[in-house]
């Protein structure tokens, strides 16, 4: 469903991401991990069509460069890291924005019964239905992150791109988010790509792992075959020992 070949991209003519190739099949979940500054977010932005890129990006068999913005929005949704909100839209109105690419011009005036049904289901799925009339400016960071996830589901994309989606979520909602996404990808014609800093959460989410360092692919493996010692190499610390010592506190 999503394919890159020799993808390079960056800012101001420089390459942050260098010669990345991978494939994400229907029903699959790719997790991208790596230290800060290695190019994870830049890669996601290129996949979403927000950055010019060299090489190939293919979305559901079609070159991204040949897709209209509206068609791309119907195929791909990007849930970025939590940002501040400036307007007092209600939770319902914010989630409804995910329907924009499917509507006729004019956001709220053109909502259909189908739009309302999908928005309601998306809010229920993310546990925010009771907040539907609240202004988003009054929400906590965790609540707002769930609103943005609901908006992503309401967009009904075939591919979801997630940039550290568990930011601001407590442990319960981190687990629920991962399980929600795993269930979402099982429903046919869908796949997901996520950037996670929590390695345990990443491995719980992913069936394939792309490990990045200095903009390049350091490893690209099925999750069950992934060599955890590679994580220690790129983070320049004994990650396995740190994780094992942390777990001993729960014994």
C-alpha cells in the first residue's frame, strides 16, 4: 500500500533523510525508531506530501507526485505531535474537520448524515464522545491528543502516519491507542506507520521496524526478527541492560 524507493528529502536543499527504501503492505504496521534528529519526522512529512523528495513514494500503487491534494487527503492522514490550538472549536467541530476531503465546499454547512455518523463513531472509539460540546481550548493535553486521533479516524484514510502519537497520554490511553490502531489496520485496505520513542510501545505496535540513524536506514526487519542489540548501538548506551534493570523494580 505504501512504498518508497531510494527516498531522500530535507530542508533548504539539504538531505536529512538519505536513500530510504521500504514497503508497508495492507494490514501492516511499520514503526520507525531512532535517536532525536535522525530524520524520523522529516520522513513522515515527505510521506504525507508536505516536503519535496527525491526518489519514489507510491501510495496505493500511484506515485504521490501525480496525486491531487484532495485525493491524497482521502488516502493518507498525518497525526503530528501535539501542537497548541488557537481557536475555540468544539470537540465535535474539530473531529468533523477530518471529513473535509470527503465533503463539498463549505465545512459545517455541508455535513451529511454519513459525516455525522463517522464523526460520532470516531469520538466513541477514542473515548471522547462525552466531550463533544467542549471547546478544545479547555482540554488537557491528553484529551486533545485523543481528539486529534478521532479526527484522523474520521478522515477515513487508507494510510495513517503517526508522529509520536502517545505524547501527553497516560499509560492507559497509550495502550488503548496502540490497540485501537492495531484493530483499525485489521479492517481491510489499511496500514499504519508510526514514530515512537518508547521502544516497548513501538514493538507492541509494529510488525515491521525501521531503525534510523543519521538519516539512513540502520536496520529494516520484521519485529519478531529484530535484533534489539542494534538499538544499543545507535543510542550509544546499553538499552537492554537499562530495560532489564528497570523491570526488576516490578518484581
